[in-house]
């Protein structure tokens, strides 16, 4: 699916989960770039900052054996600025990135915002597709039973497309869930995803539920799902999955890893 993936890393990034996930989406001959951003507006940076950068790179190098990999360190006034500068500079070349992947553990109960303002800002400003994988260090990544809550819009369609790739690899099943009200056009909401899943030979089912969005999704997710995949929203008053409290509430409530995708304008649109 992707030819060039940019992965921001820190000393706390669990590369085992990152690479286990990336290897399912990277095209043959594709390239991974690991980026560590040092927050400093000028060089030289402190020895401690360089040690942290080198430790992050050493960890990725020890595990990144399945694909071609680059290792980059940028200094910038902010982490967001460094990530976006790297994405923007590559976009001007033939070797531009087609995905930025964030991966973070949700098994840190003291963290108040699991996506956080840094990731949110990159999601809003990124020139390429963004995926955020929130995993648990104490749980293996499996893809036999995948939940895709949908609002019927393009980011949810892209989440379903990624779910297809994962499900096909393990002969899995995708459940498409819509939480709404009587009178909603379910054919319009479920139709595009259902057609895509069926065309790609993926087992799926579609279910409609009433109730509060987060609590209803969490209730379904407690029925033995391996992964939930959500799309960023075009309807912020309803499905506020990206930026803010709803994403954090959903990730904290769900018993399984969560993947959020924000695709480019035009995907799934006529």
C-alpha cells in the first residue's frame, strides 16, 4: 500500500510493534525512514540530546531488517516542526513520503492525552496520509477480528481499506459499526465500505446501534475484537475521533489496540 513511510521515534518507541505493523503495509522495494527530532533551534545541541537521538536510532537499526531503512535526526524548535519539515522537504522530491506513522503505547495510565497535541497538530497539517497506532505492550497484535466504526466518510473508508489488508493476512473478519439514529441513510453509510470489502474477498458484517458514540463502540469492542480502526472525521460535531477528548476517551475505554487514519482529501470521493 505504501512505498515510503516516515516513522517519528523516541527512546520510548516500541520498535517491535512498529515494524510488525509496518511490514504488512510496505510495498516490495519500499523504504522506511526513522526520524528523531531534537528540540533545539540551533546547533550544537547538548551531549544528552545527542545520546538520546543515537539510542533511538540504535534501537531501530537493531530491529529494522525486513526493509530498506534510513535514519535521520533533525533539530527544530518543536517536535511538530521537525516532523513537518521532514515531510515537506521530501514532498518536493521524487522520494516523498506517502505515510507518516505514529505508534504509542496506551498502557500508561498516568498519561492524560494519549494522542496529545503534538500528534494532533501533525495530523491537521500533514501533506500526506497519517496513521496513529495505539497499542498495548502486554498484548500481541492480531487481526482476526477487526472493528471499524464508521461515519460513512472518506477517512472511515480508508480505515476499512487498511482493515482489508490486515484481515486478508489472517483470514479475519471485519465488523463495520455505525452508531446513529433512526432515519439515517444506512445504505449510503454502509454501502461504500461493504462494496469494497466484498470486492476484495474479506468476510464482513455491518451492524447499526443507537446510543452514545464512545460508550456504544466500547461496548461492541468488548466482544473479543483484536483491533479497532477509526477514521478522522469530516463531521466534528458528531465523530470527533481526531483532536481532543473523544479520541482519548475511546482509546482508554477500548480493551484492544486502536488505529486511527487520516487520509488525503479526495479518497473515497467522486
